[in-house]
C-alpha cells in the first residue's frame, strides 16, 4: 500500500477495529487530517476505484498512545532538544505509536527547568512521526524507598509553588505527573494539578491503602506501572496496588514486556479490572529500537542485555518495550481479544487524558491516526493525521 501524503485520502480496510466495533470491507475518507466518513461495503462502491488505496490482508486500528516513555532510537527525553524529540517521535512511529507523552526522570531543579522549557518550546515542531501530546513528569516528588532507578539526591517533598513554576516553564505542556502521595503534604500538589487539568498518577510510593484512597479522592486518577515501585500487597495493608485493583474508576498503567510483571500478576489485573481502565505503557528508554549496549536514562547510564534494562545498582531501569509488542503479548500469551488489547493502548489512555473522541479511536471527526497490522500484529504502516510517517514497504526498499 502506497499512501500519498495529501489533504484527501480514501483508505480501504479489509478489517477495521475502531476499537469498539469491528468493520469488514470498509473505506475511510480522510480530509484535512481527520476521519470524514466511514463507508461500509454497500456505501463505498460509488467511490472511484482509482482513488482508493488498499492494504490487502491487514487489520487497521487506531494509532497507539504511549503516556509513559523516556526515549527511543538512542535518544533520551532529558536531552530536551528538538533533534532528540524528533528521533524519539520517528522511532515510536515504527512500532505503531502515533501519540506520546515525553516522560522525564527526577533531576536537579536546574536541569528539570531547562528540559521542561525546551520541550515546551519545541512541542509543536515535533513532526517526524508520533505526535508529542505533552510532558509526563515522573518525579521528583517520589519516595526514596521506592525510587527504582531515580537518583535519590533529587527526590523531595512536593511543593505547589515549585510545581506551578515547572508547569509555567513548560508553557503548560505538562499533562501528567507521577508522585507519591505520602510525599505531597496535605495533597496540595495533587489538588492543584487536578484542578489545572493535569493528570496525577500514584507511583514510586510506599503509600498505604488509606493514603492512596485519599489521593484518589483529591483528584489522582491512577497508578503508575502497577506492581512496580510501590508497596507490595499485604492482606492487612494492600497499599496502592490493592486500591488500584478494587477501585473501578482508577486507571492502571502496566508494562507488559515479560520482565516487569509476571504473567500471573497480569492475569490478576485483567480479571480484577475492566479493560477500559487498563493502560498499556512501555516505560521505554533510549534503547528502544536499538541493539544491546549502554544507553542514557536521564543522568544515568543503563546497560541493556537481551532487551532488559538495568542501572549500575542492578535496578530495572525502564524497558525496550514497544506498544505493538505489548499487543502481541496480550493476544498470544493472555488470550485477550485483539479489540480489547488495542483498546488498552488507544481508547484508555485517550480517555484518561480527556482527548477521547479525537485520539485513540477511529470515528467521525477523530484525528486520522491509524496503524495497519499484519497477521502477526507487526506494523506495516503508521499514519498520523492522514500523513504516512512509517511504511515497512518503503523501509525495506531503502
């Protein structure tokens, strides 16, 4: 399938997952970067065949959304430069991601300020592949006891004035923050962020169940990379994990790479929560799309061996996961229907960010962000706003 980059497209889909509905033999009319029409087999016969672009044997799904990714293609979000962001954007598109939140790690106030400012200035200039939706601040308001690979000298209690300064420096590009509720006195930052429309997720935390419950009541929406970097479940103190598993309104990020979460724990999550509140994330690092070796994650060097990322202390330090690989894992190892797996990587993150109807769905008026998958659920083509940003066919020819 060769898709021209133009204002108007007619795309034939043998199978389309919206992801809530399954359509066979339909044609999408794309105009000005949005879905203008979805024509069924009986409706699209009047469209001149010369205008229709085909992709035989493929399944079309909405573009995947990664709300927790630190880098890709050898480049790290904490570089903050347009060149780094462009490389990350282009690399993610190769694996079906069409939108992402550039995720920071805990750093000095000076470095954090500079990175936030630079990303804010460059946000609308990132056009190489996946759309940069905004920033996810992971830290610095996290608990040293559950810091993972975050450097302890940069961790601190949350302060509203400082957080608001960070948001202002980013030109209001911060869309999400991960914090530990016990590090947020009076839950003031949780209240302030939520009131400003910034998503608050709980993570890198030793919070009790009651502390987590209070944070949700104050506006927090979910749990960051569930099971990881949080108090383990105990029958008398279930912590954030217990709260996330039983509260139907809480979103749960999950890293499905076969390393971060045991299959049994993943099955527990899928049985406990509706798929509408499960969000696939990668926690991807600069090693995404790269061979084993040494890479950067913020101010640290991480080592990658057989696709597993660890820092010098032996801590897991992000991943090399891609969202298309997470889809394959859910379908092949968890026997989840493809539509449900796709929903967890599209509609769920879009809903959590308040952009449902525009992203994460193939529907009238939605952005024309699409991924074509082969029988093995590998990416054939990625389209962002009606523009082809990755084509396996073209890459193979090159």
